[in-house]
C-alpha cells in the first residue's frame, strides 16, 4: 500500500512542477521576451510541449472571455501552427470555444499557419497584427480560407 501512495505523491509533484513551469513559460511570453521561450520549446520533449502549450492556451482563454466566446463561431476546426525556426508543429483543435493542444494529429488539418515562433506567439497574445505579418510574408496561411480569415479577425480583437 505504501508504494501506491508514493506513486500518487510523485504524480502530484510532477503535476505541480508542470504547472509552475507552464506559468513561468507564460510569463516569459507575456513580457515579450520570446527568445528564452523559443529555446525552451526547441528542446522540449513532445509530451511536455503539449502540456505546456495547453497551459499557455488555457491561460489566454481564461484571461480573455471574449476570445473564448468568439472561438465558438469557428465550429470544429483543427489548426496547425508550424514554428519554422524551431521545426515544431502545434496542432490546436478548436471546438465549443475551447482549444485543445494535440501532440500528434493523424486527421485532416483545416488551416495551416507557418511562421517563426515569435510571430505565432505574438498573434496568440495579441501583440502582432495578423494582416501585417501576413502581407509581410512573416506568416504563411494555407487551407480553409474562410476559417483562416475568421480566426484572423478574432485575433485582431485581442
């Protein structure tokens, strides 16, 4: 019985550590210094990456209820954000006003957005203008154009 309680204790410690790391990661991004965040993501294992991005997206949604409400307008869509500078893919399943981060996705992607990490995070934090980064070719968009434009308009209101 002691082994079960030890394992539960270890799981609790890992969850707490991940929560703290996610908060630190979010704070680094919000302050606008994405250089450490980019380095952090570059070497992060996939499973930690998914948890960290989930915490980050959850914090964005919690801090901006209008953004969360407007996401419902997109319906059930999968967006692929490709961070070209660190060669990482982030799959976001948007459904019912929520964003789930999926480490590996085998289905069809509705919209692909490709750019450097600082551009992608800047968009999600409302620090980058979607039109500016698109027309300056810092962001490449492919796929369902209507959904991409609608998502861009939602980001414009952040």
